[in-house]
């Protein structure tokens, strides 16, 4: 069956240009974040790029009742399910995979896929064809969770790989191998970011935070976040207070302040442009909330990152 690509490849209006983190006026209220992907984790060092012989992405829609396998997995593979469902048997372990889930498959295990009986099941994937992996690499792969909520970042990364493939880039080229390794690193980073010492973050909170991460520049309302999380607004408020210590809208506004700080540090956009790009209604609202959070105006904050030319005599 021919592959069908349905990924959204539209990036946010402006990229992130993080060169540091601003200090908040009240650090105890700072959003808890996992940092930049792979920062300080060393993930990926145990699987060097040279060990990846080739890599390729894929996208396919299975009709109702479709199956695949059994097969013996020979590679490292990340599968992202977008619609439908999968009953996945891996050796003696049977997992029911819902749409919006990404799955890690590792070498040497027998797999069988049974897709939804009632609807089309669309999934994309990244395959890393490697040399025989050393015990340390297999151990590190085994430590990763077999499945996670699908990250929008992963969707975009696979979309880039599909675009490269369709642009006739060689499947075994360094670009695809590098992107595939990045996908594995991203999976490990998402695992770390979603880990919580209290027993895990509720899926609705994760979905709402993903919506904020990719749509913060839009005019988001509480009901929009609740729709993205598939819960009622009241329930989402309770969950955010439980897991994040703040309401969903408070989290959204503080996220916007952090993104605006990145734009002030790394771009030449005017303050009004930064405000609009970060989801604020106007420059006045932006300046007021930014000062309340950081203790300084946007202009004062930016001046701390401007490198002045040396004085010559």
C-alpha cells in the first residue's frame, strides 16, 4: 500500500533562540521544565552516529482489520500512531496502542501488529539500521519505556525526514542518519521530561502542555486546552494544580514570557513584534506581565544581552 503523508510541517511563527534563561523575580513560581532536549543527559553517546548504517522514515494507512507480521525485529524503530489503534504483540507481551502514542521497538524481538477492526490506522515510523549493538547500547534501549504519548516534536522530525526522502535524498545519507539519531535522542528526552517522582504526570496535563508548546502564539483559551487534553475545563484546572502547582492559563502565560525572553535575547524584533509573536494581545500587556515576572522591562532585559563593541582610543 502506498505511503500517505498527513503531517503538519508548519513551524511556529518564530523559532526559539535560547541562549540562556532569565531569572524570575520570584524563582519559586518558575515553570518546571526538563531543559533543552538531551541537555546534560549524555543520551546518544552510547549509540554513535557511525554505528547507524542507514536510516529511513515511512508512513502508511492500514484499512480496518489489517495485520502485519509476525516478524523478527532486526533494527531500532520508533512508530507513531496517528489514527486508529494497534494490538501489538512483542514476544509474550501484548500492548493495546491508542492513537497519539509513539512506540519504541528494539532488535531481536518477535512482533505482530493487529490494526483496528473498525477504522483506518495511520502510522509513521523511523527505522535505524545499525551494526550489531553492544550490550551497553541494548541495556540503554531496554531502560527506555516501550511507549510514550506522541510528541509534536517527533511528528515534525519525522515530517522533515519524509520530506528529505521525497526530495530524493539518499536513504543511507548522513542527513537521514543524523535525523534518525535525533529521533532516538528525542524519544529518550521525552521519557526523561515526562518522568515524575510522584508516579507520573497525568496524560491530560501532558497533552495540554504539548498544545501550549506549539500553539502559544495563538489566542488560546482554557476550553481550547481542555479540548486538546480531552477533559473538561474544570478537570484540567484540578489536574494542573495537582501536577504543576498553577492553573493551565497561568502556565500558558508564564510559558509565553519564557518564549518572549528567547526572542528578546536572540532576535532583532521590536518589543511589540515580540509581544505578538509570543501570544500577547499588545505591547502594554506584554511589558506589564514581563516586568511582574522578571523584575525588569523587556528593554532592560534585552540590554543585558547586547554585546557592545570595545572602546578604542
